């Protein structure tokens, strides 16, 4: 966390100090001119600017959360480039204006006093708002680069608090600060950090498909350097230098650093005495011009580029720059684990070779618990695959599982030194047998209830009671949606019962358009009861056939973990975009049914999940409750639902963001409960 906090601390300190100096000048100008009564106008503008900045950060977060994976990468990369542009402009502007901005701002305040309270509010709002928007944008991009929010928020908060304390000291004349020197030093640091953010942004644009060269690596030390080590984490968090970087990344990072640093250093050469804000006692520092003039222009940019690279090299050398050659391990049934000796602690690479005659799955396991540290599946005879694992203190063995054969386990070795490493406790089909039986019973009961509801819907239509049919359609459709994890077992029945018009040549008029959505379209587009009787009867017939067929169908136990993520992934793509709405405007009701179906599924899998990752479902439950609350806020007291397209933009962004985060929390479940033959 602390390595990720450093860049945010610096931006929070610098931007906070800039904004604080602005406020100090505004307040001092009003107090000294005898207009203390106008201070509330200044604070109104300041608070409005803070609110807008926080709202801007929220908009960025929720907008990104609602995008697909590649779109998120492209969005984050583009904003990273914009943030670098803003920070670069800010650094150069403050270098030029450190001495004069106080006088310029006092002139604006004096003019605003003559024009009324509104102008004074706008003046303070604009002066502080610019700094706030820059801060929000840069903090968002650094948080994206860090992959977590705690460190950047802690760093930014600490920087802002320190900036407030410094500004208070300057205003009260208890602190002296050479502002020109301060903004010069922090400017150099920000240029270095901005170069890393630009490199990160370029990588995001490559992964989003905007820029080419996503697999053209300038260097790839991922097999030699542990990304979780302290030195790799330090470099990644502060400078965005990672063990694997593309040529485009390196070019953008290094090019920006050399060019911008050269221009910045050239601008500060000859810098003289610094200035302080109004109300602060100024201490004239010794002239700094001679020091800069003795240094050639090329020294600082070259040093800025060379020092991080040298630091990376030293730290990697201290850590693991020269790992032992990858050990070759035989994983045939005859020689499972041959060549395996106790490895040193740390990130290790193993060349796994199948010297047998059948395809093998190879697992590096804890022989006591059978927990898996690493795995390679589908190793064909005569081929070699690489397995990378982080080794810590504990016991290790190889388990070789041939296709159609019995598993063989090698002799165990003991490793001492290094911290404890997390392994995944494997799941077998036997482990999933009880959850599968429980869920099958739930689906069979649900199908009986579904049949009752579709028969009611059919009778409404046959009797010509279309208003009643519209009321009964939604509960029937919700009952089907709650069975989401079994869709793969329903086979062709799913398309008949809940099919859409996608791929049908004649759309809603196509004879292949059947089921709930066909009835929905007719009920909400003015079709007569006579024209809907056939589709309603067909729907009931298909549901009845499914109920009879389901007990005899094979239900792949591996589907259960997959559906914990897939159900709501479909909800985000279909229901929350209105793509599955054929007139009723109730896709949010279907989304609520999908949430309930996912909750039931997680309930039967909960014991297996909690045994392997006790804290995982805590976050899942929290985000599921939050998402469900946002969905239910669209339901009215009379049972009607607000269509997704009519939700306020803010509400829709919040819902998309919450659902996106819920999917992120659910993402580890399928891998955690994947059936492994190592069990």
C-alpha cells in the first residue's frame, strides 16, 4: 500500500498547496481590505469546487465500471494520457507563475468586490476548481495503475492534510517557505511520476486495442522477478516500472522523461529568489543561479532516466536477478516428479516434461492437504511446458494425472525459509455432488412453480383478460430467471422458452420467435388475445416438457461455479442495457430475479468457498446487497418498475458500477472451485 501511496501523496501535497495558497490569497485580500463579511462567499465557492471535484472522480469510477474489459482499458489509458497532459501543463505553469500568481489573484478579487457576491463566488470556485479537477483526474489514474484504492487515497489524504497545515502556517506567519524552490523540486518529481503514468496509459491503450504492439516486449523479466516482491512492488508503485514492458511503453516513458525534463530544467536555470503568499514571512534564499549554470543541460534529464533504471537493476540484483536455471521435471506415470529436488524459496520456474505415452495433467501440491500451488494441464507426450510458482516454507510434491489413468504422487520435499504461500485446495466432482443435488432439487421445485404461473398466464390470454395477463407475465418470467444456473442443462428448451430475436431473419415476426418474450411483445404492442393464444399455449407446453425432461438430463457439476459469475455477467450485458426488453419495461425486475438466482447458487456452494477463501464471500455479499438495493429502488409501491432507459443518468451509472464491482468480487469463484484431478 505504501509504495502506491507515494505518488498520490506528492500530487495531494502539491495540488493541495496550490489550492491552499489560492484560498490564502483570497482570504488575506478580503481581510486586509476590510471586507471580512465577504468571507462566506469565498468559502461557498471553495466548497462548491470541492464537491464538483469529488463528483468528477465518482463519474470517472462509475463510467469505467460500466464498460467492457477492452473498453475499460482504452478508457483508462486515454484518461492517463489526459492526466499526464494536465500535470505537465500544471508543472510548467507553476514554474512560471510561482512569483506572480498572488498579485494576479488579488487583482481578480478586487474586481470581483466591485461586481457583487456572485462574481466573488465564481472567482473562488474557478480558482480552486481547476486544482480540484486536476487532482481528481490524476488520483484516479494513479489508482488505476496501482490496481487498488487504499494506498492512493491514504497518500492523497496525507498530502492534502500536510498542505493545509503548511498553508495555515504561511497565513499565520509562523512558517517560511521558498515556494519557487518547492515547486521546482516537486515539479521534477512529478515529471518522473507522470512518465510512469504515461507508460501505464500506453499499455492500457495497447490492451484495449487502440495502439499496436501489445505483445512486442522490450524486456520480459516476469519469470525472473517476482511481481509481488518488495523491490518490484516499490518500482511499480512509484515509477510504474514493471518486470514486463512493451517497446511502445518504454519509448513513451523514456521519451517523455528526457524531453519534458530537459525543457523543465532549461526553464528553471537562472531561477532566483522565491516568493511566498500574502501573509507569509518571506525568507530570501541564497541565489541558486550559479549552481544551475555549472551543470550542463543534459545532466538532469539523463540522470532522471538513468537513476530509476540503475535502481531497478540494483534492486533486482539484490532480490533475484540471477535465479537458478529452471529445473526439468518428468511427469509421466512411470517417473512422476523425476528430477525434483528441494528448491530455494522465491519465485521459481520448472520445465515440466512428459516423457510418457499419454497426455498428463501435472500439479505441484502440498502432499499433506493436496492444495495446489501450480498446475499445467494437457501436456502431450514428448512435450515440455513451463510452470512458475512462488515457493515458501512447506512441503511440496508433484502429482501426475494421466488421461484415463490413476494419479501418481512423487516423493515430498521440504523447503525452509521464505514466508508461507497460499495454495488452492482442489475441488473434485465428489465435493460438488452434494451442492449439485441440492441445486437440482431447487430447480425441479422451481419448474413446478413456473408451470403453474405459465398456465395462469395462458388462461388469462384465452379468456381475453389482457390486463390481467400483463400483470401475471412478470412473475412467471421472474420464476424462470431465478433458475439461471441450470440454463446449460435446459438445452433447446431455453431458446424456446426465453429466446430473443437475435439471428432471426424476420425479427419479432419470425415464426421462430417464441416463449416469454414473444408473449411480452404481443401484450405490450396491442396484439389481440386471439393472436397471443397460440404463443401462450406453446410457452406452457414447452415449460411442461422441460419439467418432464430435466430430471433425466445430465447436469455438469462444473457448471455450478461458472454460473456464479455468468448469470450476472449476462444481466449486465442484457437487462441493464434494455437489450432484452420487448415492451414491458421490466428488465430490472429480471435483474432482481437474476440476483436472487445467484444468491441461491452461492448458498449451496458457500461451504466449499469458505473453506478455501474465508473472506471472499464477505465482499461478495456486501456488493450484492448494494447492487440489489439499487435495483429495487426502481420498483414502485404498486409493483411497477421504472425502465432502465428512464433511470436518471446518475442512478444508472451507480447501478452499472455496482454490478461491475460485484462481478469483480465474483470472478475468483469459478477458478477457486474448478474441478481439479489433483484432488
